[in-house]
């Protein structure tokens, strides 16, 4: 395919145009019939369609330059037809390449690759680590505690009165045969990670900044959003001069880290025996940005966690072991959030049961 | 709880905001409004409330109106009733409280010549908007007053009484037919309102059948009382009766409310005719009054408010004038005791307020939480990781890279599984109130959970599985429960990623052993080995195949067991493919430090590879061969590897052929032929001594 002269167009009359393009089409057809290997094909493509020196471009540059306005449309149509013919030749050719042109050791590179099987991170573990990392960057250490607790740590030291409904076996799973023991020594499955607040303060004097991830249990019937097994991350900050506005600022910052800097927070009065003042925290809906959608029930807000200033009564419980917890001198805040709920929201999980099923079809999405 | 906005507004003549604005303002102050529903022209809205259990004072219209008055700083209309003068009583009804520790106050007023008719007017209209059932003017009056001011009252048909009122503990086994028609058998922990002969009502919970108001009732005794919250709660629970009355009494009713409540109820009943007879009887137990309505003042310091709450959004702490305004609006009486402190006398309806911090919370609440600044506290302490955080992270990372997916399974298991998988017999923990009988125990092992997850997947045609779980397992008994961290691995199906062009291989014991070795290699151990025991040995867990499982021991301590699932377990779980499973004691593993990589010098001299082909009797295990080679103490021998093991038909049965690859390399020189010949001789001799037969003569190697 040596380069040839640009054919001379005698006039822009339709007769001459047709004849000139027929000649070009014949050229294309003759060359296309001779294509054998992929190298041939690439040569052919470059000869006709090359971006700078392609014959089609060279010819159209010359012919179009001198074309009268009325002939331009017809000329353009002819060039398009010619281009289509060339492209068809290229496509048809790719299907009918002669077998002899393929190297003997060629492989089918279009078969799927062998992807190594990677294990998946559990969405709850992943979410828990994300939350922990945010608080670690704010100076929080990590603590843990037992899943089987005494009534003392789960309720009494957290200022739950003896007849509080949460203590009822309708809400709390208990170890068998505890009736003969004093109430505070009875064993149960912790219903929240808050007992670790008490254990931590008993072990070390202030200042404290700790986050506590863990598994908790309640005597709940399972449905799409409830599971008798679930996970929480608890937080506790105790020092001199810790205020309610510090609690607000800390959680506002943490929510922005977790869900994006556009997220806003809103605090509502709530009630927990172990904090006072207590608050529920909502974040502006991460799906609609606060405009209102199905996910936030058209309120623009999503309820995410509970928190509050540590109740002085709680400090009084740990003071016996750590006298530094004098509620007149120190203060603190605590917060707790449901990991399952946050994971379900972040990853669009509709049924909490999937988290505890071990179902690979679900889990492999997190690999 | 349902609230009518028109009813609220009747107490708040100056309220200038819309129902929706009011609902938002209440919600932001902790009086949560879940929904606002328009009731049509002139009817205002219905507010669906979600009041936290500590705020029994706000579980009625007047209580919520009081909150609104405090929020908007507008007047709250006082509640006043003027009853007609009473006619003198021929014989006053005697009231006797025999259980003064359980009944702090009991008031009674007698109405004669009443007409029991259907309610009309305001009651009928408001009940209809609230979808509250109308019963009769007398009963509706008591319900109306509960909804208005939150204090439950009760109307008795006085003509059914035999003698005066006695408030006492029930007799053991005493029977009482209640308004709901059921007959209850009482215990002495139940408090009853009785006459001289019989129990009339379960105090604070529900009235009795016999003295109920009927169309024939002509004389009424209106009870307005205060009962001990704990007693009402226990009776309500014991008899499974959760009523509007018990809901309020068990959370602490207003000790001062009975007189007003009685007057409001009587005023409503008398609208249909009748008159008051005799004096209003009011028996007060002073000891209980002292604990409720007559509590001593609490001291409140401005400095403490600032210490706990910090700054508001304008950068200033809350000022004293604002503090005074909020507390006064809530019904507290305040007296300045110094430049920055007050003595605060609490309203009788706020039993939830008992300490300074409670008042601080009220101030923050009424001010609005979102009007406080967002600040970050400074911190001087350090951040510490859990000692095992790095080890857990290593295990997770390694397992995931090897294709194992993390799972979380149930904390519970059945009695059969608890016994089978317990690591120490009889050391299992039973639940007192399990979710169901099949999950009555705390898991003593992660194996049953893993087996059920494997089954879950296999039942869904997912056949190639590699799963792990890390979590707590439980041993002990009802006296003492120990928790320790455990790791379980479960695998089945093919060993490698399937591909059209590669042949598949089933997952095998050696795949599982390989990942166990990989995990262990991350830790510092002085010695590590794996061994096995015969089927009869109790050293191996019963859930593992006796000939196809191993124990893992490091530094003299058992770290776990792994291998093929025992055939009987496989059958009982209906597995149709071989399951591999292993469980490891992480508390023991985590006693070992994570290994720090140490780089060694790479030799500049070439390595020499020598293959030895031998036949061994089946009794000779690889471990013996490896130990024999090690005992030769050739420092230039840098690796020994079983390259291939196969059965050769030409060799006698009960023997196998081994292709052994040994690599020699020295740090300081190129190895000489004589050295290599000498070592080959030594290896030949040692292997033959073990019972091996060379498949090719030594000369071929040299």
C-alpha cells in the first residue's frame, strides 16, 4: 500500500464526484480482499484512517478546501460512505482472519482471569473499626469487657433503680439459677457496653478517654431491624472541666469524620439513668442531605446515638475504688451507638439477620 | 399518648405559634411529639406523644401546657374549681389507712342523687377526637381528669359498700373481681381499697366489679389518692394489668393533686344533677408527704451549672436571670442564698428531680440543647491500644489474604451441642430465660456455630467455603462464668479458584494445616508441633475424625485442634461433602509475641539442588525423615522438602515412594563436589537406617 497521489477531481458535479468515489471504493475493496494478518489490517487502517497522514484525511482536506458551498453536503456524504466501507472491512476482517496468521502458542486472552479468592471483612467489624479509628484520632484508647456481666456492672452501678423495667427478664437474658444470689451478683448477658465504663473507671483514675466496642444481647424477638445479638461502640471521656458543649463538639466532629463534613448534628433531651443531662443525637440524612427522603421518613434527620454527661451518682459508685472520681471536681460524658444500625445504613443492608447468618452470598460483597 | 392541641391551648391563652411549631419546640425540649395530625376545621391537631418514663408529670394536657408556657415564657392558666356547698352528712364515711407505708394519701367525697347518663358537651367532643370510648358521665369524668391533669381517680357505687373505706394489704388468697370481669387471687403484697367486709379495688391499678358505676347508681364515693409506686408496679406486673392508672402511679404521681382531681371529677359528675354530702375527707400520711410534696429544698450553684454545661452558642454561660425564669416556670420556688446560689423548692409533681444535677439538666433542656456551643476538650493523656489488637489484626489480615471470610454467629447453642462441643465436660452455662429451647446454652465452642453457617451456605448451593470467626466462648456454671477468646476455621469444597483451564482440587487437610502453620509463623514460639491420637483417646475432641485430625502444641501448651469433621457429625448434619474445621485458643496464642521480621545475609554463592528418590514403609512418617535429616547437623543444608509422594505399583504394597529435594548452600564459598558427595552419602545412610530403599543407586547422584 504505497502512498499515492491525491486523485484529481475534475469538477464538483455529481457525475464526476460519483466516478471519483467509485474509484476510491474500488481501491478499498481491492485492499480489503487482500488482508490476511492482524498486521495487514493495522496497515490498512493506518493507510486509510490514520489521524494525520491517512488517505481519507488527505483527500478530504484537498477536495473540501476548494469545494463550493453547495457541493459540501454531497461531498461530506460521500466521505462518510467511504469511511463506513473502510470500517466495515476492518470489522468483517477481524472475524475472518486466516488461521495461519495466529501464532501457534497464542492463547485466548478473552477468557476470564483467575481472580484470587480474598476473604471478606465482616461489615460489622469494618464499621466498628471505622468508628474506633475516628475516636483514636481524637485521643481515645480502646477498652473491652466481658459479655456475661453481673447485675451490679450492667445496672446498679449505672444508676438503674432496683425495679427498672430493663432489669426484667422480658428484656434481659440471664444465666440460669441466680435467684439465691443477692441481686447485684446475679449473672446476665450485658444489655449494653456501658458496664465497661464502670470497669474502666474502677481500674484507672481520670483523665479517661476510651471507646469500647462489643457484642451485647437482649431478649428481643428477631425481625428485619431487631436481633437478640447486636453490637455497640461505647465512649467515655472524664477529666476536669469536661462540659456538655464538649460532648456536643466531640460528637459533631466524630459524625463529620464518619459520614462526611457536610453532616450536621442535632441534640434532643432524652433519658438514661447513667447520664444527666442525657441526649439523643440525630444527624442530617446522609442520603438526601436533609431535604427529606424515604430513608429518613421525610424528616431530613436520622437518629444515631445516645449520650449525656456522666451522672454524678455513677461517679459515686466508682469512688470507693478510685477516690479521684469526686463528682464535685471532675465531670465527663459518655455516648453509645449501635454498630449494626450504622452498618446497615452505610451499606444498604435491609435485614439485620444477614449479619449473623454467615451467608457467603451476602458477605462476599464486602471482600 | 394522644394530646389535643385545642385542649392545650385552653390552658395557654397567649400561645401564638402553630401546632407544628409547638410540636417541634416540645420535641427539642425532650417532650417528644412523634406526629401531628390535622383534625379538621376548628378541631386543631392531634399530637402523638412519646414521653420518656421519667416524665410522668408530662403525661397529660396540663403538664404539656406547663412545658409550653416555660418554653415560650407565657402564662399558664391556673386550674380552679368552685364546688357547690355540701349538705351535712347523716353519717360520714369513715376512712382508715391500715397500710400507711403504701398509701400516702386518701381523699373521699360523697355525691348523692346523681344521674348516670351518657357524657355530652366538652367531654363527648374531646373523647370523640381522641377516639376514647365513652362509658358514662361518672366514669368519663375520672378518665377526663386523668387526661387533663394526670391524676387517676376512681368512682365507687357507694350503696354497694358495707361500712367505711379501709386501705390495706390483701389477705393471702383473697379474691377480687375487677372491672374487666376477671377474678384475681391476691397476695399480701397487693394493696386494696376495701370496705369492712371485702376488697373493692386493686389500689392504683383497677376498680372492682361489685362497686362499679351502673345506670342505677344514685350515690358515689369519689376516691383520689396517692399510692406507693413500687407496690402499684408489682401488682400491675403480677396480675398482667397495665392500666392508665397504674402507668401513672408506678412512675410517681403528684402527692398534692388528689384534692384538685377530686374537685374536678365531682364538678363534672354534678353537671348532670346531684349534690355533695358531708365534708371532703383527706387522710395524709406525713412521712410520705415528707418524701414527696414536702421535700427539703435543693441548693443550686451558678458555678456548677457552668462547670457542667459549658458555654452557649454565643460564647457565654447561661445567665442567672434565665436560670430563675426556667425554674419558676416549671413550678419550683427559688430563694437566693448567696450571690451565685439558690435554695430550690421542688414542685410536688416532679419526683424525678432530686439533686442539683437534675436542675442543671432542666435548665439545659429548656434552653434547648442545640443552643449550646460545640467545643472540643483538651487532653493530656496518651492513647493505648489493647495488648492483643495487633495480634487480632494479624490473624484477620492473614486469613482474609488466604481467602477466609469473617463471620459472626450466634452466642447460643442447644443442650446437645453444648455437651458435645464443651472443652471440659460439665462446664457449660445454661440460660435462665433462653430465646427458645434450642438455644438454651452459652456456646462452649465456636464449632457448632461454624457448622451451622457452613450448612446454611451448602443448603443454598454455595459449595466452596472458607470461613472464620473470632469470638468469646463460655465455660463454667451458674456460679461463675469464664469467657475466653477463640478462633474457628471452617472450609469445604475446592481448594483453588475454579477456572475453565485448570483442574480442580478438593480442599484437603493439608490446606487447613497450611493456614494454621501460616498463622503460627506470625508468632514467636520456642517449639511448635502437631500430633494426633488414636480414636480411643479422650485427648482429641469427639467432633474430629480420629485418623484425619491433629492437635497443635506450642511451647508445651495445646493451642487447638483441627482436621476433618468426624463422620458421625458429618452425617448428623447431613453434609454431603467433606468438612474441615479447627478451633484455637486465642488466650493462649496471644501469650506469644508477634514475630518481628529479621533480615539475614543472602549468600553470594550458588545453591545446589539434590533430589533423592526412596521407598519407605507406610509406618515411616515425614516427621521422622525430617528429624533424621536435621540430626545430620549439616549447616549447609538449607532446606529439605518432600517434593513428591506416590504409590509405585512396582514396589511392595504398604510402602510409598518419596522424592526428597535437598538444597545446599554456603555463605562463604562455592560448594565443592567432594563435600556434596560426602553429604549425599550421609543422607543415603541415614534414610536407609530409617527403613528406606533407594530407588536409584547413589552413584547416579554423584
